[in-house]
C-alpha cells in the first residue's frame, strides 16, 4: 500500500476514534447530579420531605458517583433532622395532652362558673353555674337564640 492509500484510512480511523471517545465522555456524566442539586435546593427551602425524595432518587440514579455519594450523606442528614422533628412533635403533643388533662381535672373540681351574655337585660347579664358543663350547654343554647355570650370562665383561679 502506498502512503496515499493509507492516509484516508488513518483519517477515517481517527474520526471514528474521536466519535467513540466523544460519546464515551458524554455518557460519563454524573446521572445523580440533577436530583442531588434539586435535593439541595429543596433542603435550603425547608421542604425536607421533598428534599429527601430527591436525594433518594439521586442515590438510586448512581450511588457510586460523586453526587450520588454526597446525596447519600445528605439523605442521612435529612433523615436525622426529620426524626428529631417527629420526636419533638411527639413530646409537644404529649405535654399538651397532659396540660389539657390537668386543666380538665381542675375544671371538674370547680363549682363556680360564669359568663356574660349581651342581650339579657338592658345591659347584659352575668350568668352563674355550678359546673363547666352546665355553663357551656347554657351558653350554646343562648347562642342558638342569637344571644352573644362570652366563653365560660372558672371562678376557682
């Protein structure tokens, strides 16, 4: 083969090699990157459930890539934060329930309940009751007649 015959073959081979290498580089993009970026943006915005979902998708897309590994770490952080929030909410709900139970107990022991109802008498009227239940039911009944009453108040401090 002459040199003139070999040159076009080398050129064609070089072009083919460039195309193969180019496609390989394009295929090497980090598939986890878009979801990881979304995860970070959602976390910054305070939307942790959606951020968790995006990080999980990033890990599923490519757990071994740089973004996939970072997403796995961020996913663990988000899970920890969500767990702490759930625990705090449970503690607050428990404290609120305990306070309501104590208040109900105090209310049950009190035998002096009052309310002020406008529309009864010329200047309104103070109504007195022996229990919270009777006060509340009377106020509800008066309201159905269009009479405005304040909420029942305990006279037991």
